[in-house]
C-alpha cells in the first residue's frame, strides 16, 4: 500500500509539472485552460516567436451582437499592461476601450508611471460617449495626457511597457477596430526597439513636438532582434515612404499589399514598375476612397495589376506590404503623402519569412473576401 501511495504521489507530481509547463507556454492574452489558446470567434490564431506575438482581427459579418466582442487584441493589450511594473507609455490616435482605460488606471494605482499621447480631435470628442468615458477614467486617476493641438494628426498606435515591450500595428484602441475592422497588432520583446519608441514618445509628451516640428532624436533605425533584421522609422523625420519604395524595388518575385489609404504616387509607381518587370503584384484596397482620382487603385487597374476593393462591409484598416514573402512592411503608416510628411506615424520593416508567412495568410483571407463579398 505504501509503495502504491508513493507511486500515486509521483504520478500526481508529474501531472502538475506538465500542467505548469503547458500554462507557461500559453501565448499572451490566452485564457488558462483554453483548448485553443489565443483563438476566439473574432480573432485569428496568434502566431508567435520567441520575440513577438502577432494577432489579426477577424470580424464577424454582420457584427450585430456586442456580447461576442471577446478574445480580441484589446484583451491582449490589457494583459500586457497588467505586466507593467515601472512605466507604461501609450500613444494612440483613437481611443474608446473601457477595459484598456481600466488597465491603465490599475497600473497607476500600483505605482506604475503611466502617460498618454493622443490626437486633439480624439481628446476633444464630445459626441461619442465611449470616447468620453474612457478619457474620464484616465482623468479621474490623474493620468497625464498630451495632445498634438494641430491640424495634421497624431496617428501612432503604440504602447511601451517597462522599456522592454512594444505593442504596435494598424490597430487603434477602439471597440470597432477590435471587432469590426481588419487590423494587425504585434507585441515585440526588445529593449532596443522599446528605446526607439520611448524616445519618440518623449519628443511628443515631454517636448510637445509633433509632425515636422519634431527634432530628429537619435534612434536605431536598423536593429537585430533574435537574429532578425528589423527596420524602424517614424514620420516625418525618417521619410518612411523612401524606405518603403526601396523595399518594393528590391522585390525579386512578388509584392502583395493591404491598404486602407493608398495615394502615394512614389510607392504606387514602384509597384507598377515591378509588375511591368514581371513580378507578381497584387493588393486589396479599402473600398472607401478607392475610386477617387487620388487613389492608386485606378492607375493600377488600368495597368492590369491584380488589385481589388475590399469585400467587407466594414473598413479594411491594414497598412501592409509583403515582399517576396520574406519581408513585411507594417505599422500605423498609411501609404500617403500626409502620413509621410505631416502626421506622427511609426513603421516597421521586418525581414523574417516566418512573420511574412502569417501576413501572407491574412492577405489571402482578405483577398478571398474581396473576390467573394458577403451578400
């Protein structure tokens, strides 16, 4: 009997160790015990590597039941904010998420230095009750907020935690961006990249410098994270469009893109030139504005490129370019002169086939919807 008890105890310990190892491997934002951690009815799988976790929204169509708004990037951001022990810097263009505001307040209450930068139009929005409520939470907690106070927009969407973690992408911190719009969101573990984003945040928050008035502070535009080459640029001082054009021109086989706003002639011309040189070039435009004379959509259609207007009834909000299925361009940066010359934006160019594969899968999904829109 004693031997049997000992064997039972050893077996129980083995099970507990296995469970502990399983829980330690759950991706950011995944509920413990979930049979499909990182998934939900409205969010795709969360592919990850040692240094990043990537998420895509995958809206329900139609979106008629707000009770299904669960498992999105907002919950992953809340979990990231809950990790903060020293600093939490938030730069976000659009903002109405109560759970994110609550996470910022809780961080402040446990002694974290919490700061925010946003766009004046968002901060002064008096019509949207959810926007007002989210900012009211921050004000009541005495969290300092700095807005840009100018005509062009503070269009960044990023959070820096403890000078170690960076969250960014096309995703604004709103319910609509989380559960209606097509968006991407990435969390990157890199103190070097965090230093770049903190320096950019300091220019806006501390120096009150926005747009062309921003000083060109020192930051590493080219860095290596876990063996992966990463480029990091901010508008307008770093001239992101020039770097995007360079990457497109380097394509040997293919260029695919997802574009909320694509009016930049230089980027468009580079893609047309690649198509004429025999590369595969294709993309999906957000429908709104794609038929205006300013959009690159008409020009590309005329040149015979495989471009489509989005099939979702909601906005296709990505700003993504995939080159040779090896390199990905993404961030808050729309492919426009305004984004390049006037707005506050951030851009990443990541040279990693694994990350590119995940973005290509999202491209294929959005393209399929464009070709067969819901009726």
